C-alpha cells in the first residue's frame, strides 16, 4: 500500500514538474510610444527603432508571447501602471517612478537640450534663464516634463508628443522646447521641420531608458528578460561587438548594404518610366500607384519608382502609395538632409542627376546609405514631373 502511495506521489510530482517545464511564458502586453530613433513606426506603419530591436531580441530569447503596440505615452504609462501583464519601453527610470514598476535595463539613453529657433536671438545659459522664458514646450508626462516640474518650472506648455512641441517652436507659439538630441532629427522629419531652423542652447538632463513592467508581472519573467538583455550585451566569441552594440550603432550611424542593384538598372527604370510619363502621364501614374511591374520590381521590392511634381509633392509611389499627395518640401531624411528638395531643384536645373541620403531598409535594422537617380520629364498632360528611383549603397562601391 505504501509503495502505491509513494508511486502515486512520485507520479504526481513528475506530472507537476512536466507541467512547469512546459508552461509557456506568460502573456504580456507590450506598449511603446513614438520616440525615434528608439521606437517609432516606419513609413509602412511597422513598429521599429533601436529599443524595439532590443525588445524583439529579448522576446525571441525568452519565448515570451507578445506583440508591440504603439500609443501616446500618457496612455501607455497609465496602462502599465494599472494593468497586470503590461510592459512599457523606452521608459526613463526616475526616482519618482522607482517603486511603481519592475525594471529591466538599461536599453539606451539620450541627452536632452533646450532648443530655440535659430532666428529668435534667445540665449539659455542656465536653468534660471530657461525659467524666465514665456513658455517651454514639453511632452506630456515624459521625463523632461517630470524633471522641469521637479526644478520648479511653471512656464511649461504641455503637448501630446514631441512632434507637436517642435511645431509649436517653429511656429513661434513657444520660446523653447526641451527635447532629445538623438531623437531631434527624427522628430523634425515627422513634423515636416527643417532641423536647421532650430539650435540647441543648453544641455539639461540625460534620460536612461529601461523596460518598465507592471508590478504584478512575476519576478521570474523580469529576471529572464534581464538575463536575455545581459546576454545581448556580451561580446561575441571573436571579441567583436555584442548584438546589443550592433543594434545601437546601426541607428547611431548609417550603414552600407551588403549588396544592391546596379546604378545602371536604376537609370534604365527611370528612363523607361519617364518615356511612359511623356506618352501617358495619368495612365502611368495610376499603374505606379497600383504597384504594377516594372514600376515595382517583383523580385526585388527595394527597386521601385516614385514621382514628384515641380513643387515637391509626391504624385506617385510604387512602394508606398499612402504617401501620394504629400507635400515633402522642407521634409528632411533621418539625418536632416532635404534630399527631396534637392532632387527637384537638381532636376529643374540640370535635367538629371543623383542625390545621396539615408533611409530605412525593409527587413533590416538601422539606417542605410541610399542614392536616388532622378529625371525631369514633361508629361503627356503638359505638366513637369521628376521621376525617381533609388538603390542602397553597397560596401564595395
């Protein structure tokens, strides 16, 4: 009888042990905000960025079951504070927040400066100088608002995101904006602002970014995430950069592609499209926006055509028709270069040419060097168009 009891007990323990081993990782709801280059959506709506790549690697390593949602910071912060199973990144780990969450990190950092308009003649040499300004734009509930409020600032103009902050600055609605150094060109890009219009006056504070977990998330999950992050930061066996460092540098500096279509191929596609535009501009534009070949290469989707009018309004795009109709005048690339303005100006002045810029690459992390060939053509409707196609710049070029 005793043997049977022991046997049943051992069997039960084995079953329980088996259940524990086979238990899937807990279901998590992961939230982030629009805060480039750390977390943002690309032009096709996918969540990407430096911190996102790190979180995706952790998800893979831990087998966690989750997708990433992007929403306004204040909303995501409130959800993570109150809803079990929620996770928020990239979150500044501040003393006032220390006991509100469980933490994994650091996953990155950024320095924050007071920015003013280049033509404003304002000078900020100290926090006291900043306190005397009429208004300073800050992102609602983010670390910069928390920091300035803790320093006794009462002249804060609060917006839902940094894009609104920089737009208020350029339009003259506020005197200054406290914003991120690494993120500034990206924010300007999203806001349609030329980064050259603003200058950084005074360093204010550093933000160290972490992953924040609702306090109900099991410690074992948090510890597994921290271990996965620590493993990402270890040097590879050859002594080279760690996986973490590769992600960080991929967004800090543009990269060269491993391979790319030839420039001759790009020129041929542009010449073909220009001839089609001269023969039937409306029909060709419709085919481009319908993503038909040859305007979108079926074997290599990175090879596609896009077309501007002579005012830098995009009238066709075989890769992303959603941008058709957008005015890109004054909108820089991720590094702050007004490459689209340069393309149209170069076409109007010289007819054809090449323009270098930086861009994201589908399926790859970080920013990459790219070059566009452009050609001015008079369409069958009598209007001027600038036909373009680009190629990533390969290491061996």
